[in-house]
C-alpha cells in the first residue's frame, strides 16, 4: 500500500537531513563506515573518450531481450505501448545514450556536496521492518546496509 512507500520515502529523507545537519555523528567517523565519493576523480567513474558505460553491444543485447519480453514472451503483462515500434526505437536510443554517458552521470551525481548525503541505496520494503506506534502511526526501521 502507498502508506508503506510513503514511510520509506520519509525515512530516507529524514536520514539525509540528519546527515546533512551533522546529527548522524562526527562526519569523520561516519566516513570511516560509509563510502564517500566526493573528491574522487572523474576517471574513477569511468569517464573516458567514447562510451563510459557497459560495452554498447552488450547493452543492445539486453535491450533487445527486454523488447522481446515486452512484445512477445510476456506481452500480456506489459502495456500495449511497449509493442509500438516507434516507442521501441525511442526507448532503445534513450538507453544507448544513457549508457554512453553512464560514467559522466555518476561523476556529476557525486561531485557536489550540496547533492550528496548518506542514504540507503536499496530502500525497499524487503529491507525494512514496520510497526505501529501507540497512536497507530506507521513507523519503520531499515536494514541491509551491505551495498
């Protein structure tokens, strides 16, 4: 239900706010336990001339498999627009473009401290436990910080 997903989003936002405000503890101690990519050179993210993502032929094969699943094998499970050749062409082009600049995207996501915070990278219901407090409000805790 939506209530559970909203609780997950609020929890993630609360973690980010606490971290940015310094309330998660000494930043040097936190940094010893959680990876911090600030200051890492762009080359470490795979930025290079040409495609910085996975090899284009490999990605194209994966995209083709997805299109086959959506159009044929699992067609009844997916929206009709996924079978439209024009949509498939646009989707394929988008995935190839995103992949071509994957390293650059990751670098820019991580290079500005204003946009970086401690976060749970897999905040889903299978990594949380839920309960109701005395007022009947939904609360949660998170686990699986292994990365």
